[in-house]
């Protein structure tokens, strides 16, 4: 298989592959530079083909990603906001080699064919680990390309379109922006660290496609000038999406597509249309399969976008059961139109006084009643009930907030207390429930 950037070069050579407002690179220029570049001769990759680094979504990271794949190596972006010791631990875990590629390029006298084994390992993404330790998810290029082509069914992307690189490369959502754009011959638009995601930036950079999580969309909707005249699609991911937020955006004429995805499936599994019920995550995309267990309600997935496995102890370990299904540990159901409704995580459920508590149900109710950006409900140990729900909130609640919740929740579901939501320790796009559970035990 040829890298999708080469296919884009053949069809639209003079369209920008990358543009951050200061540096612009066409597909012709990208292919020319990659063709004349090879890895350092002293890189000593005979026993290591995993290249790890901490990207910041800059031009050099864009170039490095494609150089690694073009060199038949495995790209392993790591969250640089972790401590140095944790980054080093992750590098050891995935057996990655670390060296500064941009400063040590060598020129290559041979023209590259940009062909790689489509089924060989191409990337390792450390899953977000919202309920535990991150797992090294290893994917082939074929899986990424199938993911991108299937995405285009509900989310059209064409040469000349501009997708803002607003999510980190070390997360599957940020990596997918590069693959989708290359497959379509579109432009990846860089977002510098000094720049803020707001309506003025979206207009100035002429963004046509935007990937966000709920809190980002909520903030944008409060700004004048949003949406910009260039914005055509917003892909809204993450857990517990608020239907009210989706409806509010669509009422402004914004095409908001909700999606359910995961690292193990190379991002999107289902995606809605602009007219789909905002409470759902849409229908299954091409190249994927999804079923819901009759016994447990768990979402099971498989298909051409499924990862090769987890990289553990020097080998790739499969993630599926005997029938090839991956157990997501997410709970779901179908609506009458075969759209997926995600109910929450099996891992998040806890028992309070003999009652099953599903935190996502409480979170949906709180977002529906109160003007808050984010909320997470976790168990707090209780001598009488075993555990009681406790809420972490980004925003503020009125004095009578518990009385207001009685409109939608049973008494045992109402949190006993709330506390301001801390920022993620790693600066990521997902909050770790495990860290919140540890924190709640330290609060009075």
C-alpha cells in the first residue's frame, strides 16, 4: 500500500498538506522533502523499529510522523505533559527508541516509492486510560485508511478542505485528523501553542472541519462570530454527550455529528448525521461491526479498523474473543432507527445501599438542568450505604441543586456533595475517573 500522502500528491500536488499560518507545505513539497530524506545511518534500528517522541502538533511533528511511516517504522507519539520519568517508563514499555529526527536527517539519493506493508504495525497509541493504566494499541496503516474512508460516509472531506489539528497526535482523535486529511487530499491546519481555539481563530484560518469534545463546543457557542462562514462540519466525540448542547449548535445551523469511537478501532465506529436524534451516536460506519450483548448490554466491536492488538512484553497480544469481537466495557442500546445510544461504562457502575448507580445517567441529568461545562460522578465510601455518588463539576451549582435534581433522579442517585473539577494532571483531553476516585477519598 502506498502512503495516502503520495496518492494525494498524485491527484492534488499543489494543495496544502499542512498550513499553520506561518509555514505552508504542499503535497508536492512534502513528497519531495520526504523522498530526499532518510534516517540517520547511526540510528541503529536493527533491534528497534518503534520511534517514540513527544509531539506538539507542529510542522516538524507532521513531517516526522510521515517520515517514520515512509521508513517502514512504527510511529509512537507520547503525551509530553507527563513527567519525564513517566515518559521514560512508557518508552520502555513500548520498547521505543528516542532520538531527535529533525536535527539528524540525512539526504537520500534514491527515490522513495512510498509503499509499506499495509498490514504491518504502523502506529502505537497509548489509550487514554480513563479507567486505568493506558494500554499500547498497535494499528496497521490499512486499519487507519479504512477508518478514514468510512468516516467520509457521513463526514465528507475534499481536496482544499481545512481540518484544524486541535487534538493531540498522541490521541487517536488527533492522529486520525492526519490520516483523514491525507486520504482526502485536504489540509491539516496547525494550531500553535500560543493560539486559542475560538471563533476568531476558526474564521482566520478558514477552518471547514473541526473535531471537539463537549466542553470545547460549549465554550465556542458562547462566543460571538461562531460559527464562522467557512465551518461546515463539527465532529463531536467523547463520553456522555449532552443532547441539549447538540441541539443548541444545530439550531445555529452548525452540522454537528456525534460519534462513538475508541482507540482500539482507530477512532470512529458510529457517527450520526446532522438530522439524527442528538441523544444518539449514529449508525455503524463502513468497515466496522457492532453488536450489543443481550445478557449484559455491553458493546462489542470488530472489523477492518480493529487494532492488531496490545503491545505487551515485546509481543502483540490479541484483544478479541474467539469470535473476533472486542469487549469495549461500554454499555449501549439501539434506538428505533438503529442508532447507537451509549449508556456508560460497565467499569463505572457502583452499588449504593443495594442500588446500582450508573454515573453517566446522573451526569446527563446534571448537564440537562444546570449551566455547567463538565461533570463527573464517582463513588465516595460511606459507612452506611457502602458508597454514595459524589460530583466533580466545572462551573457552579445553585444552592438548591439537590432539590432540582429530584425532577429527574431517584433519591439514591442524587450526589451527596459536589466539588470543583480539577484539570487533568497530564493536560489531556480526558479526565481520569480513577484519579477523581482517589481524590474524593482525600476530601472532607
